[in-house]
């Protein structure tokens, strides 16, 4: 019978100051039985409650039958019992009884709860910890409860209204039964409370034998549980009362210790501490020195500086620079327009001269060609021929005027063709001068409405000079020397509008801006912050790099005429002065210089290709010096010689290899040498060769070894040797000696030695030593 049931045993321990209570609950799922065991150490109080219906069903009915007020009272009563567990002996006994009655009637209806509430106070006092009810008392109380259930759901405190309460409970039971039947329509119909109580009373006698056996088994189980719980409690208390003690393992052996080892370790420890102390001492001394230097710096700053004045200065300088930049940005558009207009005017004039020269060259060449073929006039007559003849007459008139000027100046060493044919007509000169004057007048009006502090370069530089003298450190930190060239660029360009680097009338060093910047760059400061590598010394070179060199490159590209000796000499002298004195040798100044040199080389190549023309005519035509063909050929030869001289002037500025290639390879060997070969050996040929050798730079021959010749001059030296042989055969000793001297100048010494040995000219050996 017992093995067929499922039991759940629960132990609850309640500790008080004087007693220990153990509550044991065993719940049988199918029989809904419960036990309550109370142990105080002296006596045991055991109670069994066996309801007559299923526990789950009874709990549902109980919850539904309770009124809201009763539920609140029951919950509050439970909370009070839980919050006040130990208030004295009488309270402990009262709580025991409440716990006993509440847990014994857990599976019953509302009568069990009301019975506990209706227990008189006198009886509660009898249940003291000393007088524990015996089993007989428990059994009698149990029977009374059974009898009370037959009459009413609970034992009333007031007997007078017991009948009304009984009827109220009956009505509540009926309502609960009805509600349960409605909710659980699939379960069997519930019987009334009285029917179930009657059935239970009948079955008590039949189950008395089973109850006795079951009670014995449960008693054994409870005793086992109590014993086990006491052992667990005693073990736990023992563990808490006896903390673990560290054990010493005697099997572990310690290393031997001697006095030397102890002394050594103490010495090492002292040494390490001394090292740490020394490091801390050095660090402390360093900190003290820093503190002293900081104090001295603070004192100096407090004595020598005024924060308000410094702020006022910096604020004023910032405002001044902002206004200056705004002013220059406003005027920059007009400056660009005027600069482009002035440059376009010069470019237009140069292009007009170049076009006229090329047209005259073509017309004259065609005219001479017609004359050499036996015709006096060009084949195409009419208006076109008359215009060409008019051009030729005008060109001849300009030559006559230049010839007269040379005769007045007594220039003997001059040939026709070496003059720069760049004369302008009076009308052209007048128009050019008027346009130039208008541009200059507009340039002077650019800064008419601007205060001198913002347009005068000298006053602007004085502002920055003041900053440098007062606060040199902040001046250097602001990189003012790097910003000044760009800041002064618009003002300098305005002054350079009337400047032409191809003319010698205006020198760059004489301009006001140049002198002002030069004084600023070379100013000697009396302040202690004067540095050897003062960045202001580079202001003038950077101004030239950023402003002057680009302007010169534009003139070289569009205005410069390489056939003009005066323009070339002025340009070469200007570039030489700038590159040797003003342009910095650092990498930032090389790009502008390289760009300028590149433009020079390109312009000279273009001039060789377009301006050099030396025609070849029959020997009969050339021998007649008064013939137009001979004169035209001579003019073209000397014009090419002039170009050769102008190209070789760039030696030392342009790379030597580039100059030799342009002057010797492309011009001398390709054009001039052909004319020399067709010229009869004589004074004219010697004069031409002498002029060519005079154009060659002497520094080219300084580093040549004995017997070596420049590769580009080999053909020219062979021509001189051939001339010397012809002259010697014609018994022209003076002319032969002149040719030998030309060979000596170009360092063709082995050719001279061979010639002297060949013709036994021992008296000419002294020339070699010269």
C-alpha cells in the first residue's frame, strides 16, 4: 500500500533562543495526506491530517470560496507570523500552534482557517514550551475538529450566531460547487461538503488498520530524517568552529645558510639601495635646476615684457597685414592687366621688326636670284613687283643711313650685315610711345587712393623691421622672410612695367624697390638675437627669383632678338649679375634659373633656323665685289657671324656643351664654313676666319692638352691649313703667318708643327711658344 503512493518529504528548521522546531511535511499525491512533526528537544508533537478529497481540487475551491476581506486578513496574518518569529516563550508556543493548525488543515476547506482564528487565548497560553501536548491530546483535538466539521465549516467564537454562519457557509459551498461544475464540465460532478464528510466517516473504520501501518513507517522515516539532519548540522557547525590551520611540511629541506651568504646579500641590497638613492639625488638636483631656471625666466619676463603692450603690438601688426593683403588683392587685377598690356606692346613691336626682316630677306633673295639668271626684273611684274621694289628701296635707304652713322663715328671694323636692322618708321615710333605713355599713366593711378603705408615698399619693410627688433623669436617663427617676396610681388611688378631688360637705359639696381629690399636684407641689427644665418638676407634673392627672373624669361621668349648685339649684350650682362650676386645657390633658386636658360636656348635655336641664310652663287658672281649677288652674300655671311658672336656671349651662363653645339656645330660647320670654302684664299678669307676665331671664348682652349683640338673645330682647322698652303705657294708669307697664328689660337699645335716641318719654316717655330 505504501509503495504505491508517491511521497514528498520536506523538512523545515526553525531556530529560537531556547528551542529548535523541525517541521516535516509528507505529501501523498493520490491520498492527499500530510504530517506535521514538531520537535523541541524534550518532547515530540506529531500530527497527521488526512482530508477526504483531492488536494488540488480542494485548493481550487478554497481560493474561490474565500471572500476578498478574508483573503486580505489571511495574507496579513501570514505576514505577521513570518515577520515576528521569536518574541518570547509564549509567542513561540502560539506560533507553534498556528503553524501546526495551518499546515494540518492545508488540504481542507475554510473551516480549518476559521478554527485557528477562533482558538481562545486561554488555550494558547496552555501550550507552552514546557507543557507540550501529548498524543492523546492531539487525538482528542483531532476528533473535536471532525465533530466541528459535521456541524459547521469552522468553530465560531460567538455561539449565538453559529447557525447563521453555518448557513452562510453552506450557501458558499453550494455556490463553489456550482462554479466548479461550470468551469470543469469534463470532470465528474462534485459532491456536496456534507456528502463527502459522511462518506469519510464511514471509511475511517476501514482504513484504521492501514493508517496504523502507515503511521509506523512514516515515524521511522521521520526519525531517520531527523537523525540525518542533526548529523549534517553538527558537521557544519564543527567546520565553522574549527578554522583550517596551515600545515608545515617537514619533508622540505631549506638551503644551507652561512654568514658569508647573508653578508653578501646584505651588501648587494645596500649597493642597489645606494644606486637608487644616487639616481633619485641626481633627478632631484635636475628638478631643482629646472625650478631655478624657470624662476629666473619668469623674473626676466616680468621685468622686460609688458603683456598689454605686446598684445597691442601683435594686434596692430595683424590688422596691418590683413589690410595690406586686402589692398593688394584688390589692386592685383589692374596690375595684371597693365603688365600684360605693356608686354604685349613690346612683343608686337618685336614681331613687326622680325616679320619685316624676314619679308625683306625673301624679297631680296628672290630679286638676286632673278638677276643671276640673266633677267633685270622679276618675271611677275605689275603691282606686286612694284611693291617689292619699293620694299627693297626702303631697305637700301636704311642701310645708307646706318653707313653714314658709322662713318661719322669712325667705326672701321664693321661690315654690312652686322648692324641690327630694327629701325622703326617715325609713325611706328610715335604710336609706340603714345601707347607706352598711356600704360605708364594708368600704372601711376593704381595706388593713388592708397595710403603710403600700404604701397611704399620701404615703409612696409620698416613695419616688419620693427617686429624683428622687438620680438625676433616670433618673427622667425612666423617665417616672415619667406612671405615677404610674395607680399612685395605686386608692388615690384608695378615698378617693373616700364622696365625693359633688353635696354641699358634702366639698371635694375637703381630702382627704388631694389634699394629698399637690399637695405632690409643687409640691415645690421643690434639685438642679441642677431643670427649668422639671418633669413632676411635671402629676401632680395627670393624677390628676384619670384618676380624678376620670370619677367626676364617672358622677354627672352617673345621680345628678344638674338641677331641684335645690343639686346644680347644687355641681357647677358643682366643675367650674369643676377646669377653671380643675387640668385641664391640653394635648390629653391635653381628652378627659375633653369627655366630662364631653357628659354634662351630655345630662342637661339629658333633664330638659327629662321634668320640664318647664306646663299651660294657662281664664282664669277662672287668675284665681282660690286655685284648685287656678292654684296647680298657678304651681308648674309656677316649677319651669321654676328649671330655666332651673340650666341658665344652666353658662355659661362648657358652650359658649355649647349653653347658649343649651337655656335659651332649648328652655325659654324653648317653655314659659315661652306661660305669660307667657296671664298678664294686671300685677305677676305683670312679676315672672315679671323673674325670667327675672335668670337671663340679663350677659356675653351685653356684646359686642352698639347696637340688636342675641339671636335667641333676640326673641319675649320683643316680649312685654315689649306689656306696656309695656298698662301705659301703664292709666296704670301705675311698672310701665311696670320693663318698659322689662327691655328695656334685654337690650339691646333700639331697641325702647325707638321706644316712647319713640311715646308721648312723654322722661323715660325717661335709662334708656337706664344
